[in-house]
């Protein structure tokens, strides 16, 4: 019983890491044509992601692997039911990785323009679709008595969940704009700061509407203190942007995303995938988990390996902590 709780919490932590780190990653990519007015500006933006973007995606791989090993029933029902949506996300992530690596392999403006379009589209699509997926988990999905998904792709693309997608898209782009204002200098920094001021109110309105509808229609009230904390953190981010305190603004947007994930998992417990057909068909941490032996072995591996991974990623961020400017792009060939 304690191990199932531990792994439920650990999976929530993995999703927090993914949304906080890959969130600004998606935001920067989605804003590439908005903030990057010329090739040098776009080079500056992508240079901020170059050393870290692939490490950020590891959080998703570990979250998926942990779900598969710790809660195989949850993994099976969710990945079969959300198959097409998750396939679109996977394709977008593959295209995005190729684009980041290949755009500078050829010194040709048309070549780079096409890859830039791919980066923008493949960053915005997952930012939207992850919100759709998690909103469906909050809303509940049609599961039968065998925990099999009985809906279609259109079942997932309902207005409520599309609104959830717009919420994550707006939060990720805000997070990315704040990250750029923290990591760059010159015109890119100024444009990122200006855009942060415009995106902030949009994110606040979308998140507030989503929370109200969630309470009114689905009877889920963002676990209370955590939802309120996320709202306060988002407003604090806007204040920090106005005061030109990029570091505090980034911490606040990161905290907003972290508390949003905590709220989601807190409201789900003990469910992991609620059934909209009949609550008796819902998957819980108890009927979806692996054996105690499996969870025990996984726990030892996680306890020993997690600190090493965290230390390595922290070291990477520390090494590449300096701001990027146009002069860096002018003297060094851009690599992603």
C-alpha cells in the first residue's frame, strides 16, 4: 500500500519536472517566429535550448516508463484510449528533435526556414495536446468493466478538454517568454519581456475559466490550497515581469506549473484514470498497480539512480547558465 502511494507521488514529481523544464522548451519553440525577427535572433533563441532540450525530454521517458512498470493497467488503458493523440505528440517530438539538430546542417535560408516552421509547429502541438490529455483525465473517460476505452478520438476533443489544451499552451508560451527574457540580451530579451506582459493576462483568464468550469461541471475543486497557490504564483509572475525581475518571474511560472500538476494528482487520488461510464469501472492505485515485489525492486533503483540524474541535469544548467547575445551567434556557428 505504501509503495503504490510512493510511486503515484513519484510519477507526479516526474510530470512536474517534465512540465516545468519542457514547458519553457515548448514555449521558446512556439514563439520562434514571433520573437525571432531575423536569422540571428532565431539563432539566439535556439542557442538557449541547445545544451538542455534533449535532457528535458528524459523526464517524459522516465514518467512513461515508471507508469508502465508501476501501474501497467493505467498505462495500458490510457495509451490505448489516447493512442492517436499520443501518437501525434510522439511524431511532433520526433520532428522537433530532427529540426533542432538539422536546421544548421546546411547554410541555406530556405532550408532553415522550413525547419523553423517545423520547430514552431512541433512545439505548439504537444503544448496543446498535453493539456487536452490531462483535461480528459480530470473529466473522466469512457471505460468499460474491463477498463477498456470505449470512445474515439473525437471523444477526447471536446470543448472542455480543448480549453485545457489552450491553458497549457498559454502557460507554456508564457513560461518560454519569461525564460528567454532571463537567458538572452538585447532585442530578443526586450521582445520576450514585452510578450510576457501580453501573454500573462491571457493565461490568467484561460486558467480561471478552466478552473471554474471544472468545479461547476465536474465537481472537482483544485485541491484547495494548491490551486490557490498556482493562481497566486501566476499573478506573482506577472508582477515580477512588470518589475523586470526575470529570475523571480521564471520561478513563479515554474511554480505555477508545478502546483497545477500537484492539484491534478491530488484531485485524482486514489483514482489514476476515472471512468465517465461508471465510477466502479475507474482505475485506482490499488487495482492498476504491479506486484509488491516489482514495486520494491523499482523503489531501490529509483532511490539509487534519481540523485545521480538530478545532479547531472543541475550541473548542465549551471554550466550553461550565462545569457546568450547576438555576438555569440556572430562568432560561433549556431548548433541546437
